[in-house]
């Protein structure tokens, strides 16, 4: 059941990413780089998600001087497929043109990203390469998460600008509000998922006890 939540969370996350891309107000620095690469170098946004994840896993392995965490590719593969799928499905249905409709579209995307991320993170199955890189930089520089994450966002922001990615007010909002929205969802998803997983794991035992008593 935990793996169902894992995939479901990533699909919800990628739905939110697709909404922010369709809003045309700007996305996170990393997603902006994906879109910029897709426009200028070809391939789909999801394909670049997988390619960059592969590169990041190699960088993480080099920095930590240990074997590559190949399991992270699983998450990136599902994420890449999810982004391409949602962009294909939303392409003709979610095309906001007025500023307030773009704001609504972006707002929905930002909230959905927080919800999907909270669901996915709670399963704790496969590490995301960019999150792993954040922890590695924090450890090597002996700073905190905020500093290392900001540094990574700055690097991706510069790269996204170079490749003409969708940088805008939405990029700033994602950086400023993304963490707050995620933190607000984490306790709720933890409570719900823990309850479902507990009930799922105890049901077979209860049924066995009932059959034994008969």
C-alpha cells in the first residue's frame, strides 16, 4: 500500500508542476530549466527530468565518493512520465489567457505540488537526486539547509535564464511559499497515510484471529 501512495504522490506532484507551467507565470528554477531545455534542445520536459536526475546522481556519487544511488532514477522516471502525461492532457484544456486566470492556475499548481510532495515524501521510498544534493552540499560546506538549497536554486536559476526557461513572478512565489505550503500539508498527510497503512496491516491479522476463533 505504501508504494501506491508513493506513485500517487508523484502523480499529484507532477500535476501541480504542469499547472504552474501552463499558467505562464513562471515555475521553480529547476522546472524552468527543464522547460528551457525542452524548448531549445528538443525532447520533452519529462525526458530532461530523467536526464538531469542521471547527471545529479553522478555528481552526488562523485561528491560523496560512494556508489551511485540508482534508486533515485525510479522517482525521476515516474516524475518525468507524469509531467509529460499531464502536459499532454492539460494542453488543450488549461490555457489561461487573462492575468487572473493565470494566477488561479498557478495557485492551484502550487497547492497541488505541496500536497503531492507531502504524500510522496511520507512514503520515504526513493531519494530525489536534487534533495540528496542539497544534503551533500550542506554537509560539505557545514551550513544549513536554507543556504545549500538557496545555492542550488541560484545555480538552476542562472541555467534556466541561459536556456530561456519560464522565469517570472511564479518563480519567486514558488521559492518563498513552496516550503510553507509543504509544511502545512505534512502533518495532515502523515495522519491520514499512517491511519490507512495501519488499518491495512492489521486487517489480515484480525481476519486470521476471527477464523481461528471459529
